[in-house]
């Protein structure tokens, strides 16, 4: 066999040192010594596809350190035996339900002691890292003397996404090893970096390929990997400089999140500013700070959101059968769905009546790929998979056809009449409708059992939710295949029964329409948006309406009001006038706000005018609709309702979702407040009957 081919094959097989004895004494590790007397410690967590650090894993790691301290080898190599990567971080299961900071501090203190012992070893310690090295895994690697990265490695501290900051000494070791400004930025944002970037920062000492690992390990143990030390790092950690830099970091953080809702980044900045001059002092303060954050409602709700995402990923199942997707309608949604799916390794044909929308979709795809893909070859391949199809011939070979034409029943039925005879046996017909019940869409179909809803949210590349909509004639196997397709394109499926607006649009429409009634009461639009943002929404309802498009808001509002009656406020006449004038929001540059370069020109809002009533008028109807959808069986699991609202609308994640918020506030309190709002403002606020049984 060609030696180059052998080299490529070697790169797929992990270099794990001498073959370990299958009956070793450890549950999660294998320990061997090579001919040079170097110990190879392989981390292979039992009954798990990825390595995570739990209390029992750390305890076993501590016991192994005792053995190595007693009989020191020539050096130690720490490696993952999992192909998925090095260590994905701490076992988040152990974070759930923490209420006592003292208990958390004691537990984390034990883990600190073990990491400190690793760092204190008097022999060369080498972490060899492939795949993901995140959170606690990166903190363990930082306690080694040398870090060697395989060129597919990725590094990061995602703790901030869980309302925490690093807690195993990472805040100290990282800010001392690399430029503290860059270290803090990575910890504050939770972003990941690749092996090359890690090398340029000084986080890793060498980047290599799998076949060269043995040689790199020998160099590391012999002290031949010399890292460049920067005098600047020490200077930036000095007290006066830390104070100046910390105040700049706070200003930047304030632009992104508030301290009230997301205390972790602020706690991290405080920690470094106050204690960055003393390693021992900062290690001790890190434990206290981490324990204090762990018991906050923000952290516990964000941990809950982490598990909601995992739960929804599992719903997708596996075995995706969709290799070729055909999209009909190259407008904003159809074009973006096509671009996203091509990015996710699906062959896509994109059809429209005219060439201009297809050209616009290809142009938007190029911009998207430039932002989210690193390698030029990957961008080229994604473009190759996205094929313009003016004649609509892709229908004949497609496994899945997604219709994304305007929200008109007759138009959609006309499209179905044209394509159904051309579809191959077993192909799925899906609609991206956001408001038309599938019972109405299926009436003219010869094979209604093949129809399913796959409702994406805008922007497709950022919002993870896809509602998979069933109806009374749908084939369960078709629904299963649609769910698997959603999982295969890295999206989270929500099974919903067909009804007006499904779940998310039905819950979001009152949020936006109520804001428009508040405008009628002469409340300033910036104050309305600021009220929603104060609650924790990613953007206010007025700005959101502009983002979605006022024409779409009006169409959905009319459609849902026709079905739901007085449960929804009527869209105001002046909204129809704005739409008639072509002031549609972001896409036309003018809506409620003037838009420049994709951003609303908002000025500054006076938060002093915000009242509790304003916030309740905007957010409580969302909880009310969610309870109604649960009662009506549109979605049958309250956790999935919360997950859908977070991943489909960006509903304040630190609140844990509209139902979790209602639970925390007290269902009786929410129902009583809705009754008060109904007396003041009208029947649309009447509490749903579901509150009587909601727990």
C-alpha cells in the first residue's frame, strides 16, 4: 500500500502509546508505561461516548496521581481514548439542583486539590489533545507543563453559557499563561478557537498530526518544546493595569448582557481585577465565586436549558433518509432553508418561478458561508451542493420537497397539484407554512399521508427550532423521517399537532400585537422595546416586528384572529396603511424604525417610564398561550414548550422558558395578574382554563 495512504489511515487512528491491559484496575482510565519509562494515562470514561469530569472520575484520577507520585515515571502523557475528543468539560448533571454554596465550594475544593497535585508534579506532564477540549477539560490541560494539539483540536470555556465561569483553576492559569485580555475575552464569550489560534496565543506548545504524536511527546518530555514567553502577560496582570482593563471589559459586557440577568461575566471580571495579582488568592476566590454563581436562578435555569437542548436532540432520532432536498420558493425563508441544508451536507435543488429570487438566495448563501465556514474548500463544496433549478426538475429525484411559497392556501394547493404526480414513491412533501392548518392544505392531495409541516424560524442560520407539524392523516413513519431530517441538519425538532399558528407563532403574535396597542396608547416604541428587554427578551416586540416584516406580522395576525377571535387583539388600521405604503421593516429599510446596515436606528430609551404592567402585558400572554397549547394537546410536554420558545424565539433563556417562569412566579399569581389585566384592558388577557391544573 502507498505510504501516503498509510499516513492518512494513521491520522484516523489515535496514537495511544503501549497497548493497555484490558483488565486494568481503573474504571475510567488505562495506565501504561512505554520503553522510555513514560506513563501514558488514557481517559476513557465508562458507559459514555465523550469524556466528562464527574466527582467519581476526579476521585479515580486522584488515586492514579497517588500511584504516580509514589513511583514517578520519566514523564506523563494524558490522552483521551475517545475519538470524539479530549474532555468535553464537567459532568453538567452534577450541577443540577444545587442550592447550598458551601456544599458546592467543598466539592469544587476537592477537585481543585487534585488539579493542583497534577500541576505540582516534578516530572514532565504532557496533554495530547484532539477534538473538543472544553471547560474543565481545558482546565486539566492547563495544569500540565506542555500541551500538544492535533490539528483538529478546538478549545474553549463555555461555562458562561451555563451562567458560570471556569471553576477548576482555569481563571488563574489561563490569564497567566496567555495574554490576559485574550484569555478573558474567550472566557467572557464562551467562543471556541482552533489549534492554530491556540498555538498563536501560546495556549498550546505544538500542533501536529496523529502520526507524529510519538515524536512530539519525546520532544516534550526531553524539554525540546520551548514556548515563547511574553513579558506583556505579566505586565497586563499588574494591579493598576487590571483595574483599567477590567472597566473596559465591563463596558463591553454591558452592551451584551445585564448584570441583573447574567451575573457570571461580571463575577469573572471582578475576580480577575481583585485577585489577578496573587495565584493562591485568585484560586481561593474562584471557588467561592463559582459556588455563589452555581446556586443562582440564572445558572440553574441555563443548566435546565442545556438539558432541554439535549432532550430535543434525542427526539430527532437517527437514520436520516433525506439525501436530496428540493425547495420550492427562493424567497427569504425558502432560500435560507436551502442554503442551510446545503451547508449541512444535503444536496439541494432550489426552484422558483423567476430567476431573480434564486440569484438573491445564492448571493445570501455566499455571505452566510463566508461567516460560518473557515475553509475555502468547504465553502466551494457547499455552493456545489446548492443547485439553482428554474425548471423544477429536482422534484423527480428528491427525498424531501419543502414548499416555501407565500401564505395563500390556493397558491400552495396549486403548487401541490403540479408536483405531486412527479414525486418519486416514498418522497415526503413538507410545507414551511407558519399559520395555515395542515388539515386545510391536505384536502386536494392524492396522498395526504405524505404531507408534513416543517416550520423553520427566521433567521434560519441562527434559530435552532423547527416545528414538525402532524395532522390526522399523517403517516407516523413520515413524521419520524421528518424529525430525523431536522436532527441531521443540526436543528432541534418540536413535534406539534396542527392548529392555528402551531405553538411558537401563536404564542409570539400576542406579544407583538399587544405592543402595537400600546403604541395606540401613546407609549413610546423605544420604551415598549426597553420593557421587553428589561424582562430579558433578546429584542423588543416592535423591533422584532420590523425584523420579521410588517406584512408577515399583519398576515399572521389576521389569519390567527380569524381562527382564535378575541383571544388576540385586532391588528390596528395604521399597520395596514404602513404595509400598503411598503414600509415593511428591515427588508425595506423603513418600518417602525429606520434600518441602516441591518440595524435599527433606535436612539436611547428612558427606562424610568417602564411599569410592571407594561412588562406583564407583553410577557404573560405568552405564558397563557403556552398553557393553552399544553391543555389542548398541541404539545404534550411542558419542557418541550419551554425549549421551543427559547430555541425558536430567543425567549429569555435565564428564565428557563414561559412555563418555567410561570412556575417560579407561581401559577396562581400569574392567573390572578391575567385576571387583573383582563379587567383593565379586555378579554384577550383572560387566563386559560389550563392554569387550574398547571403545576
